[in-house]
């Protein structure tokens, strides 16, 4: 994976119990476009991942190598864990899975932050 950094999921904003936004950050190569892919799993772990694919969004890092992302989801997330990967769209190098963002045992809140 050419040491591709993984993204970090920082926030889940629930508009309803099954629609909202997943937001996070990525620090990697400067001025580069990335695809962020999201996964949903009943447990949080970063090794072999068995999660359900949630979707993707693209982002571009700035001159310092920093980027943020916001991806809409249409899925019930409560009681699950969200993880993400980042793929450099020029080289197709893909990161390891990010640490999981846990919504295990969560109740409906307008915004869940870590």
C-alpha cells in the first residue's frame, strides 16, 4: 500500500435514524486526490474486516497534506462501528482500515462526536 495513511472518522451526524453524514480527516501526500470508502460492522477492529460497504466520497489534500471529508449515508448505524480506507486515485494505493468509530450501544443523538 506504499504506506498510504488511513483516514479518521471523527463525527457522525444523524438527520434521522437512517440518514445523515459521516465526517472525518485524512493526512497524506500533499495536493493529491483520494477516494474515502466507508464500512459498517457489528464490531470495531482494524485487522481482517468483515463490514458492509456503505459508500464513498472523494477528497483532495491541501499543500500540507490535510483533507476533510463528508459522506452521506442511508443506513441504520446505531449498534455498529464505522471504519474507512483511503485510496490514492493516481497510484491506486489503499490504506489499512481506520480505527473504528463506535456507535455500539448508542441512542439517537443529533450529533455523535469523538
